[in-house]
């Protein structure tokens, strides 16, 4: 095998590996964030209280559902 062909195959394998790694990591992080949202109801309650609002459980639940729906919509 010629040297030029072997270098070309090494570069091609590197590029394919980078692409597969990038899209694999992206898919993994999307699934992780969907299953483990970065904001919980307790965090949301604390943020609302700091803004001077008294959040009810119903309002918190509605906001969490809206955030999850938006994350699902953005993921598609």
C-alpha cells in the first residue's frame, strides 16, 4: 500500500470518528437533559419567591409542564 493511500485512510477514519463521536455525544446529552431537567420545582419555587411572588403548587406544576413541553418541541 502506498504511503499516500494510508495517510488518506487515516485522515478519513479520523473524520468519520469525529462525526460519529459528535452526534453520539449530542444525542446522549439531549436524552440526559430530557430525563434530568436542570431546573426542579424547588428551584423554580425559590426563584419565584426571590422575585416577590408566592407560587402555588398548581402554578409550579403548570410551569414545569410548559418547560418540559418546550424542551420536547425544541428536541424534535
